[in-house]
C-alpha cells in the first residue's frame, strides 16, 4: 500500500512521466504541483517528442538556446510544428492541446 501522499500511476501515466524525463526538467522557482506561478527549465534533446497533451493553466515558454518546435492539436502532426528561435516567448492558454519536439539545443 502506498504511503499517504504517494501517487499511484497507471501504465499510461508512467509512460508519460518517462517521456517527460527525457526533457530533463529542473524546477527553478516554486512548487509546480501547487497552484501559482512557477519556473521550470526544460531541455529538449534532439528527436524527442511528447504526444499531444494539455495543462489546466496558461503556460509561457521562453526559448533560451537552440530551436523549440511546438504544434497545436489533439494529434501529433509534424506539419503543424512551428519553430521558435532563441529569445522567443510563447504563451499557450490553459487547456490548449500541444506537442513539443526537440530538434536542436
């Protein structure tokens, strides 16, 4: 039996967490599991993609280096990817289905 506060994940959730781990997230400010603003650095290695997903809150992205590719929609479609160079800021409204792809960093 899990300890109190331990999340039990389904197989699909475990695969999603494993896929996100490839993005090498690092919490810079705040507690991402709680409501409120936070800052997370994410490195997207070449060729790594996440399947379409959404977040309940607005998500701002700032590209620090390399090129960040992101598409909108409920299905991954490489033709919908848009490239954002360093210095770009992208703001996705909450509940927006999107799929990032790493090509360079």
